C-alpha cells in the first residue's frame, strides 16, 4: 500500500513501481504515464520536479489509479486517453485501445485516398466508411491527416462511421467532436450490424473488425487486457448473427470477416478500395476470401514488426 503522507512526485514513482512489480509487465512505464496524466506534464518534468509534493487530492487519485492497474485495468482506461497517429483519443472500456500496428492502415489509406482524389480531380467528392469504428481512431486520423496535408476543402471527402455498439459509437462521436476542427458537416454516424443499416455506397472502406479466434480471446482477457470481447472475438460475436438469427460457425477468427466481405463488396463503388486490419494468423485466408468475393488486386501489408496486418483490394 502506498504511503500518501508527504508523497512527492519522486516517492510516488518509486512506491508505484514497487506496488506494480508483480502485476504489470511495465511498472515503470505505467507509473510514469499515470503521473504525467495527473500532472499534465511530460517525463522530463517528472525527473526535474521529483521533489515536488503531491496535494492530498493528487495523492488519492494516484493511489486509486495504482490499485486499478493492479486489478488489470489498462492505463489507457484509467486515464481515458491514448495517443494514436499523433492524436490524443478518448477511450473507455467500451472500445478497443488504439494500437500502433493499426497506423499502417491509416498511412496507406491516406496515400490511396490522396491518389484517388488526384485521379478524379473535381469530378467527385469521395465517400469513406470507417466500419467497426470503436474509438474512431482510424477514420478520424485519416480525416485529420488529409486536412493537414492541404487536401482541398471544397472537395473534402464525406466520412461515415459505423459500429454495432451504441456505446462505442458515442465514443466515436466524442472524439470526432473534440479532434476535428469546427464546423463539421461531412460526418455521419450509423449504428449498424456491419452494413445492414447502411444505405449508401463508398469509394473507400476502412475497417478493423473483430478477428481474434474465440480461444485466443479467452487467453487475452484472462491476461488482464480487459478490452471488450465484442471488439475482439471474430467467432462468437453478435455481429456474426444474420437477420434470420443464424450464426456462421467459426473457430479461426474469420466468422465476422466472412460476413463482412460480401456486404462490403456490394457497398463499394467500381474502382473503390477496402483496407482491413486482420491478424497475422489469418491474413492470408482473409485475402483468399476477398478474392472469392470478387475483389481484385488483393494484397497484404505488413505492420511495424513485419507481421502480416492489413488486407487491401479493389472492387
């Protein structure tokens, strides 16, 4: 238990690391992130001000946060913040915590959308869908990157964010409202089981669907990851259930993807493109499924660690 009396930045760090030693694979990083959030500072400030006292309120928050981390709650859920692609996203246990591996999808989406805009010129405003949006980190990061690149505001793409979870969609809306400069007139938010309630067609579909095999999800959640099963499990997932109540039986994490790809093919305009994150263990099978649905130029992109991560193809 942390001794709060006379607690300074430095002693809080030392005691916090000691408390988390047997509960976290990265106790020093966790404690630094908690203190930086608490004090609204960077790690250099912590080193320079290690003798600064914490107020009783600050000490209480820090102790409570360390206890939450000991219970397995990720730091991002404690602070409600996670950086992704250089932007600060609000997160809760209702959505996945954005991962650096997903940034490869954003980078390639920005490049492909820019290329498409140059091809079509002023003849078309592109329509982009972020399917299974969660925190909105993919679509919002693409939006902001295009905006910062000087993309024509007159012909700026329309973005539609879709998620089956109303709680997740609220997080998407929150991040869009707080990160995208006002005024905003080209955003839509749709609660839907994949494309069931989506009525329009798209030039690009960006998606990070649940793709983890059910057995692996159990291992992840037992390991203290504490992220929503709905956003992880690609097999035993409510989104896998069709309108007639049947569910595709699967154990490889591809149950939802098998349902999503045919719907996506029907919703993408000719020459349109999809970019889908999937696991290194099922990327090749996902690519084969995409080709069977009719997609052309299907390829697999590798993440920062060289793992097969994103499947992409054209209509």
